[in-house]
C-alpha cells in the first residue's frame, strides 16, 4: 500500500472522535476542544492603565489626590483638572481622559506634563480591546496548549469541554531485548520502551500501560485480547519470521486488517487492524510497528499519530512544503522518511538514517517525506514533526 494511502486510512477508519468530557483547566492540557471557545467577558473587562504614572482628567496642570490605584483596586471618579497615581494594569477611574507616564510627569504643587500633556485615551487599554463577550476565540479541534489555558482563564473559564484522550497500551515484543546494561550475548537494549510512551502522549494519547511480551503466540494473543486500551501498539513481530506471531494473533482474535505493509522505508512491515470491540462496546484498534527503532518511528508517524489525533478530536494540520537545500536520497520505488535539518535555505539530510539507527533522529528537526527516486535542490517536501524539537 502507498504511504499516502496508509496514512489516510489511519484517519478515515475513525468515524468520529471519542466522547466529549469536561476537565478542569489543570487537566485539559493536551486535549482537543470539543466545542468552540467563546469569551465569557470583555477582555480587558474594563479600561486599564497600560503604564505606571497618573490617571488624568482633562488638560493639565492637575491637582493630585488619593493613594496610588493598584491593580485590583477601585477608585472613585475623577473631576476635571485632577489626577491620581496609577499602576500598570489598574482600572482607570471614571472621568479619566488619559494616563500620563511617570517619566513624563513633574510634581510640585501640581502635576505638570513634560513636554506636553498626553493625547486623549493615551496609554489606556480600552475595555474589549482583545475581545468582546460572546466573541468566538477558538474553534473546536484546537489542541489545548499552555497558551490556550491562559486565554481560557483570562476569558473566565474554570473548566473546558474537550474530547477524551484515547488510551494506549504498548506491548514491546522480543526475547532478544534487554531492559538494562550494554548489549551482550546476542541480545540488544530495548530502545522503544523508553522512546514510544512520551511520543504517543505527544500524539494525544493517555498511555495506560507499557510491558514486555515474550515471543510466544499464546502470551501475545492473551495480551491483545485482554487489553482494555482504545489502541494497542505493538513493536516487532510484524513480518513473517519464525517468531513473528502478530498476524496469527490478529487472525485468531477476529481482527480485520486495514493496512498490511506500506511502501515506505524504513518501516514497510507496519500494520493497522480493527480489533473486536471491548466488553463495553468501545471500538479497539491495533497499530503494529516494526521492531527496528527508526522503522518503528516511521510506523508511529504514518499510522499511530494520525489515528490518535483523529480519535482525540484534534484538527488536521496541513503542513507547508519545505524547500530542499541539498539532495535528499530516496528509495527507487518507495517513499522514504529521512531525518533532516532545517537551514536558512531549506532541509538537508542527516546521516544515520538506517532502520535500526536513532542517532540521526536525535539530531533531526523532522522527518522529510522523500518521494521515490529522491528530491533535488529546489524541490519541496513535507516534513513531519519530531516530538521534543
């Protein structure tokens, strides 16, 4: 199956996002908005001072009166020819026509402006400058970032309606994997157990479990059958080797294969399947990633990331094409996902892009989607994001 078609199927197999839930602001981070964010108040909710200085009424000089108006204070109205000290962010008293900056004021018996009085409304942030009550701020589908949390709080929200995040269980397969120490006796360290959970969380998932499963058909079948996660992600066992039991497991459990091998390098033996529903009727899916580290990363960005984002209700992101600064080597027939660096002139390839390598990924600004045959300088390619960069 072509790489573009496989990635589309990972989205299309989700008919609608998971149900909407209500979360406190502290718990909404990383979710997608399930309904538009609408301002509950004007922002700012009243005229505020943009500078430290004096709130003045009419032309100067002005008679000074009262204590400094601080943020959170309320001051009575000002009469013509009067002024009151005011701090940045404080509510501007009724009757004030401008704010005179501290560096522009001289005080003797009266307050004088130096060199000239402020223009009307100078250094006053007017009520509703950022938005008016009931004004739409963000559409549904936007990911709740720290900035979104700040905007929601400023607009008066204590809780947000968001889509539930899909749950994921990671099954790391392979008797050859070590959990500690250096590789020895023909065995290698498990790199995907540490790498994948934070990446899957970055894709919008709640990782509810990560465990090793031995190369045993019965154990794998039991782990897949009994998982309560919305999405089961496996590493390894996607090909046809002597201990690759994933296809047999899917057949035995009644799963339906949607993607079975993709024309992409690295990572071509990836797969996507619909599992039998959970006991409560929830749909379940399985993403099978190859066992080699960079091949598994390719499977994650091709199948897992689009699937998880669609389940979580996140809006589709249309990447902008990025120019190619130096030739990107490709595969003769398949799409290639290549670690690249961004420069002022476009992307350039990095070494160490083999299926079992991670060194190039660590240095990469993203994974370039290189068409069959490669891409020459002057062409444009899509660049997939690498979490943490």
